[in-house]
C-alpha cells in the first residue's frame, strides 16, 4: 500500500541530499582554489600574534646599593589606520604635544588609505615620555566626552595608540658615565650595551628574550612563560668617591688648562676600582649625542682606552725591578758627575733640569727623578733581558683584563723586535718610548702597594641573577716582585715624598708616591712643549688601602707633574680618607695597638 | 499470563508509542544536559582565558609602574639631589682636619652589600651507579632484611662562598 504524501517526502529528502552534496562539493572546491590560500593566510591574522617578550635589563648598583642604571617606561606612539576617522585632530594633537613631530607628516600618515596587505600601523615616535602620553590620553578622553554630548563623529583621536616599553635610564646623569657605557635602546631588535660595563656585561644584563604566540582565541590562552629579568650588577665603584674624583678632575682641568685627564682610585689589595673619572664627561641619558662629545677617535674612557708615554711615574717599575733582582739596593749609589748618560756612545740622556746631581743613592735618584741614574740602572745593572722580563711580569704589552669594554693596549717593543733600538732600554727606564694606559700603570704599581701581588682590576663586585647573589672573587695576575721589595720601595717613596715636601702630602697620613712628566712625541720627535703630567701614590704607607693615579693631558699652567698633578693627588686623598673612613695614622696605629 | 499482556498491548497500542516518546525525550534531556554542561565549562574556560590575558596585562602594568617608581626613587636619591637637600638643611662638607674618629665595635665600612641571598649549591649523589651495585649480594640481602625501609640519602645542601 502506497503511503499518503509519499512523493512529497521523497522530494524533501532529495532536496536535503542535494544540499548536503553541494556543501561537501563546495568545501572541497574551496580547498583547491587559489583563493583558499589567501583565506588561510587571512585567518592566521585573526588567530593571534607572535610576540617577542624582552626581559627587563638588569639594574646596575654602586657598592652601597645606589642605582646607577635602571629602566623606566617609555611609550611607542603609533597610528592604527583601521580605527582612524579624524586625521586632522590626530595630527594637530600630536604635533602640539610631541616636539619632534610636525603636523604635515602626521596628517599624511593618518590619511593613508587603508589597503589590503598593507601596513596598517605606523610608528610615530619611540620612547615618548609618560607625561606626554598622559596629556594625549586626557585629550583623547575629553574628545570622547565632547562627541557623546554633541552626538558628533569629530573631533576624535581614535586610531592614535601607544604601547609601554622599558627604556634605559641613568638616574645619576653624567656620574660614572665613562665607566658605565650606555644602552642604545631606540631600536629594540638591535639594542645593545655600548662601551663600559653595559657592553662588557651585555649578555648578562639583557637576559633571554623569548618568542611567544598570543592567541586571540580565549580557549588557547596559556600563562606566559616565566621570563627572568636580566642579571643585576653591583659595582666596586663608590658613588661618593666617584663624585669626588669627577669634581676634582673638572677643577684640575680648569685651573691647569689641561686638555683632558683621568683620575683612578683603586684598592691595591683586591683590584677593586673605587672611582674612575675620565674626560670628556657625558650624559648617557642622551646617548645619541655621543658623536658630538667624542668626535673622531676620542676614546670613551681615557683611563682604559688611551695609551700614552707616562714619564717618570714609570721609574717606580724600573726601581722595583732593580731592587727585586738584587742588582741595586736603596743605599746603592750613582755618581751623576756630568748630568748626561751616553747610550752606546751615541745617544745622550739628560736629567729633567739638565743638571748634574753628584753622588746619589737610589732613594735620591727617585726623589730627584734623575733620568740619568735610572738609565744607568736599566742599561748597566738590569740590562735588556732582566729589564724586559720584569716589564712583562708587570703586565706591560698586555691588556689588564679589566671587565670593561674597549680596553686599549700597545704592544711592548722588545729587543727581539726589528723596531727596537738600544736607546729604548734607557728611555723606557724613565717612561719614554713606551706606551701604556692609565689602568696598566695602576695595575702594575698596585703590586708595589700590595706586597708584590698584582691583582686583576675589576669594577663588578657581585652579580645578582635569578634571585641569587654571586660575589666576584679577586684574581691575582702575577707576583712580579717579592713582598720585601714592595715594602722597601714603598718606604723609599714615602721618604722621597716627605723630603721633597711635595704638594701631594696630606697632613696626618704617610703616603708613598711618584711624580711623572712625560714628553709627548710628534712626527718630528719630542718637539712639543706640552707634556703629560701624572702622579701615582698610595697609602697609608704601612698598610696601603688605596692607590690614586692622576693624569692630566697637556696642562698649560706648568709642564711638570710635581706642580700640576701632585696637588690634585693631595686634594683627592684629603677627601678620600674621609670617605673611606681611614683615620690619621696616629689614631689608626693607636687603635691597632689597643 | 503472557497472552494477557499481549492482549493488553493489542488493546492499547498507544502504550508502545508513549514508551518510544519517553525514550526519545530521555535522550533529548541527556543531550541537552551534556550540551549545557559543555557550554558551561567552555564559557568558564573562555572567561579564565580572558582573565589570564587581563592578569598578564596587569602584571606588565605593575612591572612598568615598579620600574617607574624605582627610577623616581633613584633620581630623588641621586647624589646631586642629596647634596642639594643637605645644603638646604644647612649641612656642609666636612673639613678633613676637623674630623673626629670614633671606634665603633663591629662596624665595618667595607661590608659587602647583600641584595639577594647567596648562591646555594645542591649537590646530589651520582644517580648513575645505584648503591645496590656497589655492595655484595650478601650485604644487599642483609640490608633488605635488617633495614628494609632505609633509602640512600641523596641530597646534601651547602652554601657556596
């Protein structure tokens, strides 16, 4: 028996079947057309974004925990064309609030017609300050209120967007800038530390950026991975000492008319740098002005980046070698009968004053800084092999290994080199014909102040990574001289300083030290009247706790280190002993006995 | 008895229909319940996802705020500001010749700055060679009998300098 409405049922079933088949056919067709690839690509846009998460750059502290470098929030300001409906208001607001943006450029960008497959987002400015963004935010809100009241579409800052990002900042401004270096944060992908601590410890400070997919689908959202911030560093620098040496250097340059200079304060016992000032001073918060401050090949930090002929401060090294090798003793005498010393009967060496000083013991040679005497010590007593062995043991010709980027080094000219000539031995003995950096001098002479042990100079005291603190262990580079030699030489240089009634002396404290006046070579020889004036000293003599090196480049008030650099040393030490809480000798020794 | 039941169904076929309808409705209710449950859970998952995103934004904001406040504090405590404030309060730089030194027992001006706990080394015994392989069969057997619950101590903690 045929069911009623049978034909209608069959018809409905057929329609459904055809629709089903059509849907399947369409699904297959879509997957095999060229348009399908575009659709797939477009759908990827809506799935989410791949984002690189940059960890916060580590903080840099001084030895007492004062912040020298940290991060603050800056904003990237941009235009998202999808939402722009009033380019005039955007251009006007931005141009009136952000100094380096002008109306025409912003208007052109905001008026760009949105097209498919085209960049829909333009960056207007990176690292806009919070204050400016707050102004824009207030304006955006007030426009929104006005539109609501007037039921109008304009004015509107819709489409003007900003995203926070961290930027490097140096709260102390120019303080220790030559040592810290800077971080060129403008281009986030290529940003890195430049010079100083920022470059030397760039990898530690940066941390590990991670690429993370941020889905739009809330079902796919997962907590972000735990991204650790970059390691923080505690420096050996003392903020108060750093400030003091920078002030002293600036004052010294002003009154001496020097072209540049450096003052280094170090602890000879462990190689810690307590203060390091160098010219020109620089504000790393405006690092884009780098080329204005350091034109041409001007080194960023002269203390480690410039080699120069140090002059008579180098006599400390020659005398240390002579005493340690046993070829001379403090009481060994030299008769400076003519005021001239002939090298290989060809080259004359004169004293600084051109005069003859008669019979002098080694202390007298150092006290009067006699070139003739020291040339005799190097050429006749030490001779080539021993002299250069000691120079190498003191680290000359090699980098000191200080943990700062861009350390310079000039190779030591040895008798085995073709360029070496016999007179080099004589001139090297009093610091001419040899190029060193201030930090090399500090490192080498710190052996004399530290019982013969030469420590690696360093500026990082601790590293704080993943919530744990790692303290840096001081490293011994070498022991070029014995403790007895070191103490004997310190004693000699204490006596010479006192007998000379030097401007370097500080009341209440026994100090050891040596002046230096280095002639500056030109392409025609030592024809310049300008000099490098320097002074190296340490104290207290019986238990050295600091070593101070002063170098003033081309002073005009006087060419002599004893006139220009020694008083600066005295001024520095006078304040340094207070900052380091070192009491005068009588109190210190009395306390030690009790 | 069987005949009676068959007769009853023949007399009232609607009972079968009611049974089928009941079963269908039961299935429908089950499906609705499962669907409702699914919708409820997925709504919760979506809310949780959105909340995670919101919390992550909050974390970012807080981190940025912390960075800003740290910078503000560092600027306020910068040596230039501190010197200016000290000057305003009438302080002057000390004349080194007038400094008075007092000995304070236990005070160390050069004490190390501690901003975080020191590194801790966790040294574990090598898991490569089990202790059971280092002893004789007899010792192992005796251990199992006399000290069946004792395991090897494997972790020692110590602080590095």
